[in-house]
């Protein structure tokens, strides 16, 4: 462990709800478990409601609170802007922060439209020329089992990829009395299940396989078109009142895909899968084997080696908690599993290391733009009741 005094990396976070709490966990925890070249200093959290953001600062571990994100860009003690707001504000905040010389971490999906994402990626490219870096927060990349899946594919363990089938299944909207939130407002969220959770399985596919999705054929569906307007909210749940309001996003997204390396994919994202809480599932079939993962058993990766004799061949259950696995050596003894929050710690570790070395962190804004283009193609395919639609 390096005992020399470290240069501080001043961090400001904008937004303090569900994702703000998760990101705060990462910033708080990373320097205590990983030997970082820079020390993240949690300087200020910003939000619109003065009383609520002050309470959040106290609860989440930030030194102070603010109701003006613009003021943060003028502070010399802030090096990183962490954006945890709804998608409708990502574009404005990220570009302003990059132009002010601040590194940026932005939650996914990158933006609410391809045009916004293109402008953000262009701003990130300009900023990178001056040593200012930007990253988008697809944290499921940082689950050790997903890291192992990527390595096995890269090492040729499953051969040429033929099939990808991926699902992200939740059930928090199955009750029609569940209240409206910003996630059900297209103006704020951009899309529903497609962008909120479908973006993750698009990124996960491209990360593990090293291939890009190039064509899609999709269908979006809204099952409940009116919901009670929320009177209060906590995380994804809340309490609705008597007033009703329109749901303007999709509840479910399904699509077929063609990948750049010749594989075909089948995708499903829904918040109406009763009994499924956070089931992110991906199975990849290749010429020599297969991989399968389910986030509801997140410390396990299933691997089938098709080169083994049929008499004994079968899926192997790999518990991904050994020191040789990504990130694990900094945590607990083998077999003592990790949880949802650890991905946010790993995100901080990777971002801080990238800033210290001046290297591009991944996923980049360009990666986020690629995902945005896939989401846009799915929506266009559905709206036009089209067949194959180019990304």
C-alpha cells in the first residue's frame, strides 16, 4: 500500500437519488479497498431542492451541497463532474463540464437522442485532446463474471460466435397503480425499458463479444397507458395520488439483431416480468462452446466446453470469486461473493486510474453513442413497423 501523500481528485456529483446513492457508494469505498494513484475527495453534491440535497450530502458522505451545478464548473477544487440526473439534462451538463476542463462520468444511456449523443461524443473527443476525459456508466461491465466472459471469448474458448440471446427482466411496473415517475416520461427519459435497461444488454453484448450490433428489427409495447401521478418517491417505488397522467414510453422492448462478426441476437427488455427483480441474462453460443450469465446469481458464470467428450461434457459452474478474477483480490477471501454496489466501486477505480495515466477510460462517450444508435434503430423499426433497420 502506498503511504505517500496523494494528490486529491475533487469530485462533484449532480443528482442524488437512486443512482446518486450508488455512485456515492463507489466514491466512498474505492480508496479504502484499492490502492489508487489519486484520492477521490467527495466535495459537493448538487440538486434542485436545497433541503433534500443537504440531507443527501449528509447521508451519502459529501462535504457540502449546492443547488447550482453551473457553480461547480467554476470551482478550481473540482476535477470530476459525476452526472446522475435524468437523461434530459445529460447533454447540457456534460458538454458544459467538458468545456470547463472537468473530467466527466455520465450515467447511461448517454443521452435522449442520437443527435445529443453525437454532440456529447464530439465534445468528449475535443476535450480529450486537452487531457480532459469522459466515461459513460455501464457498470455491469465491471461485474467480475462479465469480465471473465469477455476474456474467455477473446481467448477463443467458445470459438466463432453464432448466437447471442440477452434479457433484462424486471417487474416493478406490473401493478397498474404504480405511480408515474420521470422514467415513464419520454421528455425526461428518452425511452422506457428500451433505454433504461435495454441499453445495458446492448452494451454487455458488444463488450463481451467485441462485435457491434449493425441491424435490428424491433417492437416496443406500452401495456399501461395511464398511471397515478406520484406524490412521493423512494428509489423505483413510490405512492400515487388521485390524479392520473400519461405514460409516454415503452413498457417492453423486443428486437432481433445482426452483429458485425456474423452472429445473430435476440433481445428482450421489460419491466413487466412478474417475479423477476433484476434478471440480466446473457447466453452466447459459439462453434466451440457457450457462456451463460444471470445477474440474479452474479458471482457465477456458466461455461460449456464443446471440445470435451460427449460422455462427460456439460455446463461448468464457475464461481467467479478467486483472486485471479478481475477486481476480486482487493475484496474478500475466495467464495465470499460481491454485490450490486461493487460495480460502482470498480467504476471509480477504473476512472481514477485512467485520469492518473491520461488514458481513455471505457466505456467512452463514443461507446455510449454506439449504444444510442442501436436504441434509436430499435425505436425506428418499431415505429415504422419495419423489417431490418440499420444502426
